[in-house]
């Protein structure tokens, strides 16, 4: 499944492609093996995904705001 590299480092593109593939594989495995057989597992997964997405998004917004504020203060 993973490409074999012979002494060469993976590029950023290779990394991103593998990341997207693994996320797609995760969703397929989850839907076929967990969600259809365990509705509570599906609920727990969805709540966890929502909380994680909210936390990461909030952190991103705060980080961008801090960077913009720092640049504005430095340039003023």
C-alpha cells in the first residue's frame, strides 16, 4: 500500500497524497466495519470529530489573529 522509497526522501506532494489516501481509507473502514454495526460507535465518532474540528479551527483563528496583531503592532 505504501510506496517503497529507495534511499530518496518523500516529497511534500507524496506526503499529502498518502495523507489524503489514508483519510479516505479510514472513512471507508469506519463506515463499513463500525458505523453499520455499532450506532453508538458512530455517535461517539461524530461527536469526537466535531469537537476536534471545533478546537483545531478555534486554535487556527486565534493563531492567525495573534500573527496579524503582532504584525500590525510591529509596523505601526
